[in-house]
C-alpha cells in the first residue's frame, strides 16, 4: 500500500450544491514530490486541508484517506506528522519575534526547553537564519516570513509536508529560494511533499508527479512530461509552461520524443533545429502618440527624514497609449513610484507633471478622475459588503447615470453574475475585475496597476491580458509594476527597470529583454545563443520555429 | 491543577479580606488599598478567562479586535481628541459578551502601552477600557442597549467615566491621606479634564450614530463565521 | 546601554520596579522622597546621561508643577500661614503636602522610564506565560497584529485616497466618517484574513496538549538570592510604614520633619532597595576597572 492513499474521496461544503471534491483518488509513495495544479476553485486547497486533520473543513466527507496505513478518520496518528504551510506568509505568523514564532509548534507539543534549543539550533543552521532569530517578524520581507513559517513547521519534524500555494505572494527570487529549500528537503531528507501551485515553470522540473484538478475531479495524473502531453490538446493548455508549449506547438505528433521542460533541455532541442529566417510575428503595435501624459523629473522621495531615499533622481515619462511595465526587485521603489503618480505620497523634491499641469496644483478629487489606481491587494479597495453596492456608490459619487454603459462594462469584464456577492467571497481574478470595474467607471485616462498578476492562475492571467489590450484600444494608458517577466514581455509596449530608486534602463520589450541575462523571459534564454534571433515572447518563437 | 487553582482563589480571597481589614485599620490609606482591592477583582476575571480553554479562532478574534482598538486612532491623528478605541471595545463587548469585551479592553490598553511606553496610567487605562467592554457585555441583553438611544447614553456616560478613572492615578498620588483632600479639590480636579471628556463623549456618540449598526452586523457575521454562535 | 541590571531574570526586574513604585508612593516624607529622587536622578544620569528621560522631561515637569500647586490652591488648612493672597491663605502644611505629592509622582515617572527600558515586551510576555499562559498568547497575538494593522491601515488609506476618500479634506464630521470607514475596512479585512492565522495555530497543534514554554530566561542562584534580598528589604520598609515610620503626619497636627532614630534605619533600608540597580551597575564598572 502506498504511503498516502486517497480512495474515491468526495467532499461537499455545508452550503454548497456541488461537491468541492468529486470522487478523487490518488496514491503517493514515501519521498515523492507531488504538485497539484488547476485553476482557482478547482479543489487543490480542499484536498490539502482534508489531509491535515486539525484544519479539515466542515462538510460531508465520503471515501477513505489513509496515511502510512492509518485511516485519517481514526485517532492515533500524531498531528505533528503532517506539516502544513499556507499561502499568505503574513497571516501565518502568530508572534512578534522570530524565535517565539519558530518554537510556537514545539511549545504546543509540550517539548521541553533543552530539546527546543537543540532543535532550533539545528534548524537555524540548516536555513542559515542566525541573523533573523532575534528580529521582529513584522520587519521581515514576505520571502523571509515564508521561510520562517516553513522552519516553524519543520521543527515539529513532520514526515509529510503540505503546501498551499506557498510562493503565490512572493517575488520570483524569493519564490525560487523557497522552492530550492523544498527540493533540498525532498532530496536530502526524503520528505514527502505535496504542493499546490500556480506558477508551474519551476515546479514541473522538480516534481515526481503532477496532478491536474478541475471542479474537484482529477483530470490528469502522472509524470510531468506525460501529463503535459495528455493535456496539450485540451482546454487545459494554458497551464503548460512556455518551453513545453513551444515544443509541442512546433513539433508534429509523430516527431515528438522527449518534451523539454527546463531551459537546458530546451536549448538542446533548439540546437538541433536548423533555424533560418526571422520571426514573422511582428507585434501589431498601436502607434504610440508622442503626447506626454505624465512627466516626472528629478524625483526624490524618502519615507522618514533620517531614512534612505526610496526614489532618487528619478526621471520618467509616460506617453498616451502606452502600456508601461515597471520591473525590478523587491524594495526597488516600484510601488512607491505608483503611489507618487496618483498623488497618495508627496515627493520631497522634483517635479511631477500630469497633463501639462504640476501635480501639486491638482485637487485630489480631480486626480482621482484622471488617474485610476488598483492596489496589489484588491480586497482593501472595497468599502461595501457587495459588489453591487460598491458599484452603485461609485456611480453616485461620480454622477454616473448611464446604467447601460455600466452594464456593458460589467458584461465585458465578465462579472455581471457576481454583483450580489461579498467581495471577499470572490476568487483573486474575479476580485481584481470587480475592483477594475469600479475604477473604470470613473473613465480615467491613466490606469496604475500594482502587481496585477500576483497570485492569479494562468487562465485568469490570460483573460486579464486581453482586458489590458482592450483598454489600450480604447485609449487608456497603463502603468503597471510587476515581477511577472513573461506577462510584461507579452503585454507591455515599454519596460523600465527599477534599481535602487531609479529607472536604470528603459526600452521596448524586445530590446529591453534582449540585453538582459538573468532578468528575462524563458524563451529569450532559450534563444540567447543565436545572436541574430531577437526572440522574447512565445508567439515570436512559435512563428520562428514553424 | 484543580487544587492549585483552588489555592490561588483562596489566596486571593484571603488577600482581599486582608486588604479590607487593613483599610479599616489604616483608614488614611484607603485610596491606595482600594486600588489594591480593584486590582485583585481584576485578577479574578483574568483567572476565570485563563481557566476556560479557548479555541485558536476565538483567541485570534479577540486579538484582532484588541489590535484594531489600539491602532484605530491612527486615521484620526489629524483630528484632535477623536479616537474610536472606546467605540471598538464597546461594540465588541456588545456582540461577544462581557468577558470577551473585558479582555479586549485590557489587552488593547496593555499592548498599546507596551509599544508606546508604559507609565503609571497603564493599569488605569487597562481597567477603564476593560470596564467599558465588561459593562457593554453585561448590558447587551437589556432592552435599553438594543436601541440606539441606549447606546448613545452608554457612550456619553463612558466618555466622562473614562476620564474620571484616568484621573484617579494622579489623584491617588495627591490624596495619600484621606483628610487632606477635600471634596472641593476633587471636583476641581475632575472638572479640569471635563473638556477632554466632553470631546470623548461626543466622538463616541458620532461613532455610535454612524457606525454601530454596520459594525454590529459585521461582527455578528464573523461571530457566525468563526463558529462562536452557540455561546 | 543594556546594563547588568537588565541581564537579571525578569522576575527580579519586575519585583524591583513594583516594590520601588510602591515605596515612593507610600513613604510620604520629605526626607525619604528627597533621597528617592536623588537616587533616581543619579541612576538616570549614570545609565545614559538622561538620554531617555529627555523626551519625558516636559511631561514630568508640568505634572510636577501642577500637583505641587493644586494643593495649596484649594487647601487652606494648617496652622503655619506662609502668606495670604486675596484672602486665600497659603499654608506651610498644604505646600509641603503638594511638594511631597509632586516629588512622589516625578519619582514614579522616572521609575517608569527606566522600567520601559528594562522590561522589554519579551520579558513581560515571559512573565505572563509563566503565570497566565492563555493571557500571554492573547497578548503575543495582539502585539504581533498591531504593526500589521498599522501597515494595513496605511495601504487602505492609500487606496481610498486614490478613490477620492480622504480624511484630510472636508468638514469635520465627514472626516470622522471617512476615518472610521478606513477602520471598518480594516476590521472586515483583518477578521477575514485572521481565520488563516487561527488555522496556522491549529495546524501547529495549538490546544491539543498542555503547552510548554520556551525558557528564554533561567532563574539562577544569583537571581534567587537577589530576589530574596529585595523581598527582605521591602518587607522591612513596609513593616516600618505600617507602624507609622517613614511618613510625615501633617494633619491635624504637623509632626517635626526630623527623623526618630529607628527611622534612620528604615531610611537606610529604603535607600538600599531603591539603589539596587545603581549598585549593580557601579559594581560592574569597578569590576571592569579591576580586570583591565
């Protein structure tokens, strides 16, 4: 019998009509690295939670779940055997300093201090986190917090680690570090890991087994390459990462051998192809008018007088019709710049000009009319307890009376059916669209988006990129800060790299990514060794290889 | 465990009786002794709380409300002498009962003092806000408190009462011997804070009029969501 | 700056401060209070040249003056009239009384300033977790949430300002309403998110067994002896106080300010107790000098 065994498990939440998990079976061997994927609401989290007894949701559960030969419905299995890491790094933290936080689980188990000390010493060594131990938790970055959460769970010495989208809220560098840690745990200590994820490029190369869920059902299951091939011709295609997509869309079925997953495998494959000519796909760019909407000159900003400058000698110009992507690491000042552009923060020094008039001279209500701002976390956008009330309130505030126009907008964003929901009951993608609707009602000229793709599944991301292009067609200018390189490469008309409070390079995506070595798309990495091929996006690559 | 807690209770009780005796014997120190007396009744409530093993959800809920009560004044930094702390504690007491209301008030005062710096006012603030929550919880079944008018009266009364309790700490220092301080000077002392207390009351009333309905609705929704409805 | 006294077990620190506050409050005698005041001033000077006291100076000063004045202003009782203003008698008794109260309050405030330095949240949490474990968890969660809520409020304010809802503009009542709207968003949002916090506690086994506490601080022999020493000193002072020593009776008839012989002994014990942290620090300095 397998180490973890799920047999015909079904689960229905109390007030739901449909089962969240529907006849789901899965067996996992000891030491396997399993990835669950699927769109939001497909039941990934529910499966994970069912496996962790303490946080099993209430509802009707059918079928059988066994871990290591023990049925989960019976007592007798120590709870510390299964560790659980949640999505949001912030919400899991219970203590104000790191040491309190990591020993929390041990204290709950009633472990004595001497034992705790030696376990902590060991763990700190493994994580290389000596310097963090006496810090306050709220001073840590999201990535560090998530590492601490993992450490706290690992101190309880579990055999199985369940992780519910642990990297969704992290920037790419921290996410990579976190995944590397999981790989080490799996390879060096034989830990059984079950991971639910959206960002699949990295995890497919490390997983032993991947499982695709849809509406609570298991659609495909098996080795990554095998599963990718099975779902290639189905609706689930958007889940497949770039490199295998490129391979599958350019290689005929009969010629397919080994599907490349990593850049390394991909390059080997590209080397074999004899590529001639240039990519035929030229992006049909809308002509960018040379009309300045926003201009920033010599900007200086710091949060505290004694503190370091967050933005320094920054210059920035935004022309009408652009989709401008601000890229850069954590703390490079992207979000701060957006907040200055919308007038939330006031610059210490320098000039900001909006539509040929200094920003200082604008009244804040007038700015709100011209510039719409969508925060990283759309939940805090909502004041009311239903989407409809929020929209009505916005209409009233901005004297919008044309109900049909509003209905059209909702229709186009595809959220008409969600009007009566509480904003917090929506999925990430839906929530974002609902907030976007409220912003668009004001008919702003400029739209500022802070990390719009954070935590979105691939399908929502696709639909968001379509919306973005529609907005551009309508003449709305967009500035977005993002960590999502692929998204920027696909959608932006201009990319800017922020580093230490300054925009250090700025160009059209093609030129921008061509020069970069680390900070670039998967596809560009694949074709970098071919100097005459300027290929950045998947579309360009496909047209070249065909 | 059982026996230990009984010993603790008995000890506290004896201590209280002892204090009573002392205050009769040394009547010139009655204010200080009565402070000790209040402190111990305080401990009784906290011990009661300690004995009831709480679910993680309930603890987290109390902590969130206490933290909101503590940071709630930030948006009002530009408006002098307006802070919603009393309002938040009052509504929490109304929805979650006397004990929870008391704990939220006590923890909110203690935690914010631990961050901003403690002083002789700390125990008084803990007591004042604790009592706001406690009384709101005690009266939450009454007919009066279910009306807005009742809540407003409650808010006004507590605006002044709070100020008076807070004045006690300095009064305590002045009034070491009961005879030295006459009624007149107590009145004057209390009156000196009357303007502040008035603003406190007014802001309580404004918050109650504008937000008590929506806050009670929100908290009741979460009471259900956290599975605390049966209590 | 964190001295030797800081390194003692929290229970020693805490007992010292509670005892010291009690003593300066109950020993209402000009000589006692003056001694206490001098010791505390010296201690603050020795510790950090009044660095931490600076920001409290104004508050201490105004409170002291206010309390010093309020008594003679409203209280005419006493046999020794100092002077008369517009028919109001200012007596020596009332002035003395006010002076003692002021000195006592200022001393208490000075003790608290040092208390805030020494009794870090971590130490206080440790003490609570020994005696009131559940209360300690609640306090720990709250202390963790406060900075989080503060940041969330900033974010909420930013987003709402971008929507045109700002607390900095508009009439008074509108501003209060908007401010409270921010807090309401914070409430709904945080309660929603906090379910995950509770889950994370449960997933780490909270509430399944009797908890243990990570002992940050160990009570060693030195700590116990110190504690015993402090308790003995305090008991002597309290005993003295309840037999009427170390306090000045003002009404109905003012005693002589001079001390009776046994009061000198009490004063010595009293000073020794209050001096304790100072002695510890001085001892440390001397030891360093000798070693180097």
